[in-house]
């Protein structure tokens, strides 16, 4: 009997068996350690974001026409106040290339073959899903961190080191990333005016204790061009000329990243020139752009209590509060013996996360930690007002509508290429029921 070799076709069979319509990998890779991404409601049907855009209507005012005097009530009538966000899809890709040598080296051992295929694919899917979870907390600019006041310093040869202004943002960086810089959050890539030749660096080492990153210069002169306060992004995550707002794919100035929590709930009230998915939110910044509360002058426990009281006054009844790990442990320590722990269950993926039970005027909510949450910022969320809308699963293996295209032979290499993608965005149908808190810890 002739020997049976592992071919690209058999590799595709393994991919389909392991990842197509299989919820276990969603639990282990996509949702693991990303509680907010796990808990957000999802529409991953083929119609989840079909069409040009998804309308997200909102009523932010009741009809007027009330008075103790009939003539005034009749004469001062107004209709309900409505608006609608028209949210466009964004694209995110992860490519995994498996050499044919690796495939053939493991052809005689079926278990080893599956293990090697799974190891490569798991890493790719995890990398893409981690980016989606990161952007869930973003403002659309895809900024992963900012340089501190110290200049980029030479380590040796063409290897340099930068220090993040907030060491906690180190969780957003990985060895192998190709990074670029902008003078402002969401601004043009350095050097400005040279979109085809940006300064690029490849990360070679990450010190997660001190927030330092070592990188090799790939192009340009990051060591002289990158200055204090500059924003760091992954190459291709922001338009070369910078972003100025939200719009369809390909529109000049449109951000490329998802509209996360901080896009829907900005740090300050929108100005008269605001345009967020077609809506000027300045007409009612609270109901159209969420609640904001500055609790930085209070202890963390007092700040959370006062912020929740403010949210409840505005009619918000959040069910969860998300903190980064430093703020979570600060609140945990402040509560001391009063702390009560609860489990948050996610029914679809059969995963659970531990949190703290906290009381507000409208009842209890659960506080939990997420590594993607920003430092000294708390988010009190009414989760059923949010939705991740996507075309098919987010992420999923791209097949281009044809059976058997889970993997493609690379034209100029002895390898098999698998494309993983996500076409999605985040929507909120009641921003005013969600709160952003500036905390002291």
C-alpha cells in the first residue's frame, strides 16, 4: 500500500474539525481572560452587520406639551426626540502560515500533526481575539500606549528602548509587533507627509514589570523622530494621514479600529462640532454620549458610591462595573471585611469570572477586573444596551464562500496560508445608561 502523505487537503480537514462551528475554541481562546468580550451580547448571524451600515436608533427626549394651562400645553407641543447612529463595519485580519515541511514532518503521527496545526492556529486566533477585546475598550484610534518623558534610548546596534508613560499599558504589546508612532492620539503617522515610508520598529523584548519595550528599527529613524507623549500603534491600525472621525471603510480620515466603550462614552462632553457615526451628540451629551463622573478627589470606595448615585439619578441602572487590575485590587482592599464575591456566568460559552458585589440605590451590581480596562477609569455598564455585531463568528476562518478554501497554498512559498478575520463593530442603543468614572486609584 502506498504511503499516505499529509497534504493541504488533509490540513484543511483538520482545520474544519477543530474550528468550524465549534464553540469550545471560543471558550478557550476568544473568551478566556477577556471577560468583557465574553459578556457583551452578540449578533454573529450572517445579517449581524449586513448591508451598508447598521442603524442604531435612540430616543433621547420625551414629547413636550405639558402645562397647567391648556393653551400653553397645546401651543408648546413637541414630538419625541430621536436620533440614529449609522455604524459601519470594520475589518481585522490575522494570517497563519504553516510550512509544508512542518506538515510533512508530522505526517506519520496523526496526533502530532493535529497538535502542530492546532498550536499554530490557536496562537493566531488568540492574537486576533485579544485585539478585539483590546479595541472593545478603545476610542477608535487603536493607540496601545504613549511614550513617557524620556527619549528613545540606544540599547545596542540598531536596537532601541522606549518607556511607556503608563506601565500598565504594557499588556497591549507583544514581541514581534511592528509598531509606528503618531504625535497625537489618532494623528498622522510619523514622519507626517510620508505615508509610504513611516518610521517602523519591530518589538524584540517586553519588560512587563517596568513598562519598557525594546525594538529594532525596520524603517526610518524612530530613535530621533519619536518623542515624549507620542502615541504607539500597530502598523496598519490607523490611516497614514491620521483619523478624524468615524465612517465607512475607505473614507478619508475614518478610523480603522472598532468603536469601543471609550468611543461611545468619551472623557469629556462632545463639542458643537461633534460627529459620531452621523450624530452630533452635543444636543444632549448625557443621553447621547454617556455619563461622566470625576471621582479622582475621593477614595476609591467613596468615588464609586458617589458615581453610582449620580448614574442612578440620571436613570441608569448598570449591572456591571469594569476596572483594571490595579483599581480592582484597590477597591477590594478598601472594602476589607465588607467585600462579597460573586461569580459572573456566561451561558453561551460556559465560562465564569469572579467579581465583587457592590450596592447602589437601584440594587446590586458586579465589579470585575479586565486587563484591557484603562488605568484609573471605571466603566459602569448596562450590558443589554451593548452589542457586538459581526458578519459570522468574530473571529472565524475566511473561506470566501467556497467549501475547501479554509487554507490556501502560498504562491511564492512552500507553505499553507490560513486567513482568520473579523468583520464587526460595537453598538450601544442607550449610551446614557452607561457611566465612565475617573478614579483616584
